[in-house]
C-alpha cells in the first residue's frame, strides 16, 4: 500500500439498526464508523484473511463454548442426577 493519502468512498447497504449499533460501539471506542471500517480493511489486507473466524454456529452455542474455556465459572456436579435436578426446575 502506498503512503500517499488518497480518498476513496465505499458505499455499502446495511440494516439501519446494525449501522446505528456499530456507530455506538465505535463511538464508545473513541472513533467513528469510518475509522473502524478502515481498521478492519487494513487488518484484512495485512493478514490476507478476515480479522475474525466466520461461523455458522448459533450465538448461544458460541457463548457456551466461550464459557466452557473458562472452567472456573462452570458449575460442577458429582453425579448425573445432581445435574438433572439442577437443570429441571
């Protein structure tokens, strides 16, 4: 990539609610959405890959996998019956 500053415009169609949510997150991080998208693109070009791992797993499954990596917060059971007693409320 050249160090020469060029201005190009990128036009994409996204859900307005998604755009607003993304703008809020970027603002919380001290930047605007344009800066966030530029960071995404720079990382993608640098790594020749997406800066995240795409998945088709449901959000609940991803959250469960994330929690499972932190075994300190998991509830442990001595027997299957104890687990089922806790699950069936």
